[in-house]
């Protein structure tokens, strides 16, 4: 995988609040507090607003968000600095959906920034720490990530491939697409009507986001910036396999096994490794997000 040093990051794609104070204190966070224990439940998930009970009482002491694209104006830095590379990934993902959402679903895409934080952050969905992993907040339409998560993904979870990073972001933007289309809101209503199947509904939502990530990957090599420059110089089958490997390393069954516990399907919220890999492939092989209807699928 090689990024184009001439490609520009869309303004507003990345908000960097590291070192700004991060927001109010952590409290009432029943989803896990950090490290692998928190990731097991919430890895690459989303929908933290009320859904996982994050405390919303903390005051927001963070400084006004900055735009890290300013430090990425140098061509060399743009393809070497981690935050700049993530800015190019986000630009590619959103450029894809700006075209694809109207074509596939007849809806206009609404841009969503990725906010980079360190340690903890206050969001429209409440206060969270780095232990929850990357997430999407539907209340403020932002993706949140502490970039140190990629080290956890590589060193602790066995997904060292470079394409793991855009896969993570594409999954979270899949949740944003679900929010725009009303899929997430409808899923919550079904959970409220049938609490006994709440986890199964969550699995369907997560697998659909994996499939949407695969659909983006199918077209990623052809995405362009505002000036028409391709964002990727190259994207190979080996890169895609890194994404598939990542999906396999973060399945509920694999994470439960790695955490030392027994595999408990009733506790699954994201799907098994096999399911996550399969639905990523559905999106990637078809290149059609309409094929990602996990809610109507007879078999997950």
C-alpha cells in the first residue's frame, strides 16, 4: 500500500485534540476501563451514546478542536506522519461515500470528522477513555480514536498489517453511514422491543459496518482528492488480506479466547472472526454496499 504524496487531505477531516485537556473525568463506564479488558467488549465498535452507558456528566474542558491537516502540508510528512496518513485514509473513505451513498441508497452523504485524542475525551455521547477503542458517536457525528490503539492492534491483538488502520476507520465510517441511513436508530428500536435479541441486533450492525468497509476497500484505489489526484498510488490484494486478517483477530470468539475465558456466544456483540471476515469479503468482492444487508440475511 502506497499513498500519493500529492493527494490533499480534505479540510476538517481530522480534528486533533491531543494535549488539550481531553475533557471531563471518567465515571460510570461499565464497558471496561482499559487495555484488553475494555477492548474485548468495545473494540472497533461504535454507538456509545447511551448504548453502553457512558457517563455524560463530565464537563468538557477540552480546547477548541484543531485541524491537523496544517502540519501535513509538506508532501513527505503527508505520507509518513501517522496523523497525516489517517487524514488521507479518512479523505478516501468519505470521498467514496460522497459518491456511493446517493448512487446506492439515494441519500446525500454528510461529512463526519475524525477526532484524534489521547487518554480520554468528552464526546456528544459522554466521556470515554482510550480503553474503549475507536468508536463513532451518532450524537455529534464524529469518529474518535487514540492513535496508540494501532500499537495495541499490532502488538496485543496480532494485526500488524498497515491496512489494519484504514480498515478500522472504514468500519467506523460504516457506522456513520448507518446513522445517516437510519439503520442504527431502527436497530435500537428493535432492541427495545425485543431485549432478548439485543446482542444479535448489535452483531448485525457490526457485520454490516465490516461489509461497508469492504465495499470501500473495493474502490479505494480509485478514490481521488478534491483536485482529482488519486489518494492511493497502489493498493494490492496483499493489503486487502491484511484487512481480512485484522477482522479475524477481533472477532468475539477470538477475543474471548485471548482474554482467557470460555467462548460464550450469548455475549457476542460484534460477530465471530469467521463472520467478520466473511462480511468484509462480501463488500470487497461485490463492491456494492447494497449487498451488505445483514439484517435481512438468512445466515450471518
